[in-house]
């Protein structure tokens, strides 16, 4: 039986102390940042941890285009066919690289197999380390250990490992992202900010850049946000807005209120994005802006009432009850329709609201 060694992968030497410090500083908030929680929502690590069987496989030399097991990493040795075929691209790569293998996983529900892609030796060691830590990471309160592990892999020269780490860290809470920025260089962020194939993945890089932005970075963030504002762009708008607020505080909130929230012609996608950014800061970012954000929510309820659901959820958490009458009127407005989930949270807000005089 294959045995996984705990010391096969070394954390880069220059990050050992910093990673330990990160574990001390990490936020207790475990809610993923809604700005940079990108697809896929289930990561490779999730698949590995949730699957009942994990194997490394290569093409069966006796049965072309089919798989045979090289190493069992989790569970018992599988019997029967995989139900997967080796495509021509995978066949060519495996023939050229004898040390590589395909990571196959089988879930315990429908017992179907899924390929997680080709792994070279380095990637295989990361897979083994994930499986080694799986039980520990599954425990309540262990999210910081998982973030710590993948932070050590951020910027890895192996592109597949780098992307794996990036997608994992994209699910961290905003408070954790702010702390992670201290340990990530701008050089590590450059490919994510410059290469077009990563455009949908940029939110985390944008937020990290804002935490220690120099003058060049400030101009880049401000110009990008203003371009979204001017041309009604929505790609990564929530991230650019969050970064803009991080850098400019109250002035940014006032500008967002004037250019977005008071403009009834703005699209639902635009409003949803800027409200997400305001929410992130009110909950775990620049929390000193919360009162000013609540004021802007009053404007948004007037000009964009269909977005009331997300705002009232925040207002409940912040125990801000001044908009009870406004929300109650929206609920009985026959010209407005809300999703069932929004109606529930709006009703809850109205029911929980205390008299305005005690706010």
C-alpha cells in the first residue's frame, strides 16, 4: 500500500516564518469573500477530500484509450472499469512524460469517476499532502490551516499548482485576504492582472494589490474603477469597487453613492456589484465606514428598491433599524416583485426592527 510522507513538500524557506505569523493573525471570520469567490465553486482540494477513492492512473498498455491504476492514494484498490477514456491529447502527453499521471477520483454518491487532470511529480506531491491534511482541515475552526498551506504555494512556478492555490485562497474571507497581502509580492500578482486568460480570476489579485498599493498601483486601481463607472462595465466591478474603497475610504463611498446609487438607470448587475463591495467593507473591511455605508443604503433603497434583499441582510447584522418603514412599504408595493429569499429577509428585518428612537 502506498504510504504518504508528511515531509515530502517543503514550504519555501523565505515564507516559513511569515506563514507561522499568518496563522496567528488570521481572521476568525470564515465566510468566503463574495467579491472573489470565483468559479469553480468546488476546488480540486474539495474533490480530493470528498471522494471515497483517489488514484493516479495512466493508459493501460494492454487496452489502449483506457486507464489502469498506478497508485492508490485514498481508499481501496478499485475494481471494474473507470467509465472514462484517455483522449488523444492526454495519450500524447503521458507518452512524452513517463513520470506524469492522471488524478482520478470517485465520489461516494453515484460512484462515478472524474478526472482532475494530468499531474507531474510536483503536483502529485501536493495532492498527497492535501489528502494527508484532509481530516484536520475538515474540523471546525481549521480553515486557517488550509489557507496557510495554499498561501505557501501562491506564486509557484508550476502553473497548475499556482492556479490550485489561487482558487483556494479566492474563497478566503476579506479579513483574511487583507492579512495575506503582507506575504504576497506584486510579481506574484502580475500574471493574474495582465494575462487575458485570467480575467475572470482577477478579483483576488485586485484586492491583494489594494492592500499595499504604491502610487502606480493606486493609479491603476482608480483608473480601472473609473473606466467601469464611465462605460458601465461590470467585469470585476465588485473587486475594483472594493479596492477603490480600500484606498479612498469615505470619499469613495460618497462617489459610489453619487454615480451609482443615485442613478436609477444603472443596471441591476452594476448595482449588485457596488453593493457587494460596500457590504464587504461594512462587514469585515474598513468597518469604520459602516455608518456612512448605511446612509448610502438608504439612497439605494430609494433608487434601486429591487436590491433591498441584500441590503436588509446587512442591516440586520449591523443592527441598523432606521429603514424599517421604507422596507415595509417596499413589501406591499404591488409594482415591485422580489425573490422569495429576499422577501423572507426583508420581513425578518421589519419584524426585528426596534423603534427608531432607540437606534
